[in-house]
């Protein structure tokens, strides 16, 4: 099993959910308001008057075979929406209940 952590501009919410649905990644935990800024470029997402946009974040645990198709779809989405900001990270899941 693998954990995929996705953080993205809230405007992409429906599109990120579509990626997960399309790849049958049904279960996830979501944080609606996530502050952040990109490490390379991009504008901060602080939810204030100077930087009003906000991020959301999702953590989903999936079978190993689903990781590559999900990450490829997220890469495509990021490529289509470069100015919005989307990052995804994959970790090993050692154990679960």
C-alpha cells in the first residue's frame, strides 16, 4: 500500500476528485483549508487580503498498482493548470487497520 498526499489550489477541487474517482481511489481524508507556497515558483496561498487563494489537501491510501496511473493523471492536471499549483507525494504505508 502507498499513501498519496496531494495539495492543490481549491479551484482544482472537482478535478482532483475526478482523478481519484476515475482510478477508484475511494477513501481519503481531506483538509479544506491548507496554507502554503510553492518551493520553486508560484504565488502563496494564505487566504488573506494580499494572497487570497487557499489550498486543499487530500491523503489517500491506495494499492501499489494504482499509484502510477493516479500520479500520471495528477501530472497531466498540473501541466494543464500550471498557474494554480498542485503537488503530490507518495509514501510507503508500513501497516494499517
